[in-house]
C-alpha cells in the first residue's frame, strides 16, 4: 500500500470513527435527492411520508445516534445505530399511517391551516417538554439480545418525543404536497430548535404564522 493510500484510509477510518452516524445522514441526503425527482410526487402516500421523514428527521438525531454508537461495543456500533433507527422510524411510520388514514387533503388552503396549527403548537408546554425529551438517554446493555432491545427501545423513546414535538411541522409538509420549499423551511425550524440551546419558540411560531399569512395572500 502506498503512503498516499495509507493516509487516505487512515483519514476515512478516523472520520467514520468520529462520526459513526455518517451513513444515516447519507440516507437523509439520498432521500432529499429522491424528493427532487420528477416522479417523486406520484409515489404512494406512505412511501412519500417515509422518504420525507428520512430527509427531514435523520439530521435531527445525530446526537442520540452518536451516543448510541459511543455506548456500544466497537464491533457492534453500526448494528446499534440500526437498532436505534428501527425503533425511531416505527414511531414515524405509525404517525404516517394515522395521517394517511385521516385522508387529509393536500391543498393550499389546508396548508394555511396546518401552518397556523404548527405555529400554535410551537408555543405549547407539551411541545417544549417533548423537545427536551429528544435529548434523553437510557442505559444500553453492552452485548447480546439485551443490547439490541435497548437500542430499539432508545430509538422508540426518542422517536415518540420527536413525533410529539414535530408532528405539526410534518403535517404541514404533508398537506403542501411535500413541497421542497416547505420541507426546507420547516427543516430549518426543526434544526434551530434542536441545536440551539434555548430556542425562541415565540419567534419560530411567529415565522410559521408569517408563512401562513404569505400563503393566504398568494392564494386569495
């Protein structure tokens, strides 16, 4: 092996060690690229919902994914991340099934109402409690079936908090017909509140109300 190849491999190994959640973020990037395709809006609603979930939500769980890897044995850290994602995704799958069964229409006027609901939800105590719960951590067994169980349970724990925290934002994206502009804007709101130490929920709620107002002006 040449010196250059050795240095390259060493850098790759260092990167994957420092950021074990990299492949979950790669799945998110692939989901965003998938949403850009022309035929994306002709998919089944549940498929569209799960692709949107991967695109928008996976970047919001980098901290618990990394924590899961760091608290697992080296040889099973990616298996631990997979277990976490299974528990996490199941929560959003259930939420998607509920929304699809409700047959919420994807229309501009419905989107206005959804943005207003999302803005109001930002200001509730339940929202703030659920958001703080996204940072919870539970003990993980080191090996065996208990380790797999704990990783899935941890993903479920964070997933339930994320659903309670972000359901209104995701609903707003859903009723806009998975508009890329809406997805990008609401992903930015999710990122601000997830990675800011003390997010200003009044400001974020106001941004959603403003978006609803702009949508109303354009529509009417």
